[in-house]
């Protein structure tokens, strides 16, 4: 992962929430929030919350006296998440680095994180921090994407951009969001961090959009892939988006599109 892969700023948060969230994140947010609520946690920490898709799904499932601390490394993403959430005295919004959590030992019953671990530069360190702030027996619940070949539209866009920029293909999607899919490695990283009770569930869903352009815009303009395209061709974002949309249309048709997405959901007990 490159340092720039962690920077979600400018117009990326809005495009991310408008396009990426319904395209790929909402089905997994519903699943993750249901799993989280089943633990009946009284104190919850969410890391790498992004624009708050899990927050919106989970808050309504928590008890009236629960405490819910929502964090992200990127203040623009956190600000956008807070703007999407209705008033709720149980929720505290706080900018925080998952590798250096500003919370006491044993402060939470549950730490959850949807599709954030891939961005952690030192995953065992982040997992140690999650374990540190969990009460004994508490749950660390998180998800990561499976390999890019199992996530069809992301793969389509990556391959299309490689044809536009053959000498320096933008590889953000393969490198980072889909770069941490090895279940044996995930197990090892959690064991190094001190977790011994780990389960991994691989879950397939469907990514759906009303047209091929929606996933093209989502990936090209709602992720750090935008920065990679603009670095190669400052005026080429729309042309690259159009090319990606045409590639998706060629494979999936010009109307509504649907394609497989797949992720790992991990539970580790402190």
C-alpha cells in the first residue's frame, strides 16, 4: 500500500458515499451490523468508519443506553459520516488512527471495522490496539475484500484502465482494497496480535447498478483511483471514466448491471 492510498479528501467522500456505498458496501453493512448487534454490546468502537454506512445500520440496533464511538483516520470522511447521521446522544465522533487508539484498556465490548484493515500499514499493530481496548471476552469484528478476481466490476475497471495506461497502470484497487485477502495471513496477523479464537466467513453478494456508468464513476471518481488517474493525465478523468463504463457495458450490457462481489468477515475474541 502506498501512503497516498489512505487519503480520502476533496470530492472523494461525497462521490464515495453516493456511488460506492450502494454499489458494494450496503449489503455488507447490513450483515456486519446484524452480527455486531447479536453480541449485545454496551460499548462499541468503530474504526475506519468511512462515510458511516455501518454506523447508520448499527446505531438503530444498539440499546438505548449503549455507547458508540465512531472513528476514522480521515477527518473529511468522518465529517461526511456525521452529516449523514441524525442526532444521537449515544454516538461520539472522533478522528483517530487505528494503530494508536486514544482509548483506555478494556474500554469496549466490541470493536468493528468494515473494509478498513486493508488500509492499515501495520495490521498486527492495529489488531493489538483493538485487543488492548477490548474487555476480556470482547469481540473484534471486521471485514476485508476477497481477491479482485472475485469482485467482478472492480476487476473490469482495473483491466480497462490498464489498457489506457499500459506503461503505468493504476493499480489502487488490486493493490489495496483487494490486496489483503489471504485467509492464512489474516489468521497469522491476528495470532501475532494475541488473538487465539478466530473465525473467517467468506460471503458473496451482488453488486447492482442501474447502468454501467455508475460503477465506472464509483471506482474512478469515488476512490483514490481518481488521484492515480489524475496523476497520469490531469485532464483525463472523464475520458477514463467513460472508457471504464464502456468496458463494463461490453461485458455486462448497456442496461442495469449485476456482478459478484465477495468478502471475508472475521470475528476474533479477546
